[in-house]
């Protein structure tokens, strides 16, 4: 078993107003998935993009929206979101503070 506090993991910038902490992944010995904590500063946007793999998201803090073509899903604490492989998607922080969520993805080689 491995236990890590995400506060002990270095924040990596993703643009000027977003960051990621790679909490668990291949370096820690996870065989299939990576667990990340993503943080968006107030007003931050991650434009629509897509990947050939799924995402599972669980919102920890803040308010925002996840969008796919023709649909927006409210992001608030306790909400879980599944994004299927190759589905275009993006995110926007709509709250008055940070938007923080867990994002789990399969390892991509």
C-alpha cells in the first residue's frame, strides 16, 4: 500500500492559470491508471480538446462547468463526471475561487 498527501506533490503549471499534481502514477507503481489533482484559478478556461482515452473526474472544491458539444455539466463539490474516449470536452471555472478536482486517466504510452 502507498499513501501520499497531494499537498506534498509539486504543482506543475498547465498554462498560466491552471495546474496539475500527479499524485499517483507509474512512478509510484500503479499498473493501470494515473490519479491527478487539477486546479483552475478563478476564471480559468481549458479549451475544448480530446484524447483517445477516458477520464473520470470528481470535484473537490469550487464551481465550474465541463462542456461537450451541445451540453454543459455543472461542476461542484461531490459531482462525478465520466468523459468517454475521444469525446471533445473542456472546462471553465465559474466560481469566486479555485476549482479543484480529481481526474483519473489510464496510462498512455
